[in-house]
C-alpha cells in the first residue's frame, strides 16, 4: 500500500509543479498536503509558521531514525507489481489532464479500480 501512496503523491506533486509553472507561482505551499522539496518546507517553517532557523535546526538534529527492514518479494512478482504501478501512475496522470471528457474519466476510473483490485489480489498472493 505504501507504494500506491507514493505513486499518488508523485502524481500530485508533478501536477502541482505544472500548475505553478503555468502560473509562475512558487510561493503558495498550501495546494498539496506535502511539500515537494526540503527547501520549500524549510522556507514555510521559517516564513509562514514563524519558527526560528535555530529551532528548525535543533528539531532536525534531535531526530531519531530507525531502520525498518521488510521482506523482499521475488523478482518476477516485483516486476509485475512495478508494471501495475506504472499502469496506475498512467491512469492517475491522465485523470489530472484538463481536457479529459466525462467518458474518458469514467474509463480511467474503471481502469484504475481494476488495477487496484488486481494489485490487492497479487499482494494477497504474495503474503499467502
């Protein structure tokens, strides 16, 4: 599921960047739930949220990071999942297109649901 969340976030960030490029507006960080890069996040912390650079530095310096290791699926299953992720990414990207018709949107929604269902069935098979 984390890979699907990452795919959705990747498409969201790409869409937001395209919008900002068209508007030439790079100041508004409220359009997406996550910041697109560390520089933008730091500027927002200091500028909008009124945190001092020292407070931000101290908070980052005091972070504790633990490694988390998970099981790795076999290469063939991994390849299949990556292909599914690619198809899901394509559906999401096309859904963000401005010139999409209602029929196209419905087809993409259905394709996305099929890919998600197929992805979940494959993941269940990996766990079994």
